[in-house]
């Protein structure tokens, strides 16, 4: 972890960002009191699915089932 005053942080901002990108944490201070923290962003990793069955299980359906929607639509079309 690096502690840096505001003036120093401005002067070395690009260097600090490259260090944060590598996993370090930067604390910005004002009169030796911490006021901000720069930390790396957690990257989302795409998980690989082993099979189509895993894909189907990973999807959560919302709303009515499609079959009910189709049946209701057919009923409405009749005169």
C-alpha cells in the first residue's frame, strides 16, 4: 500500500494507476489524514459451461411460461 499526499498523487498519477492495475492499493492523504483510496477493479470472469444442460439450468425463467402465452393469444384471436 502506498500513502501519498494530494500534490504527490497529482504528479505521479499515471505511475500510481499502473501500480493499481497490477494490484496495489493507493491511499491519498490530506495533512496526513486519509481521504481517498484507489483500489483495483474486480474483473468479472466468464464462467465456462460444461454442457447445454448446465446452460439451461443457469437460466432462470421470468413471467408466464411461453405455452400459456401462446394459448392465451390463440383464444384472443378467435371471434
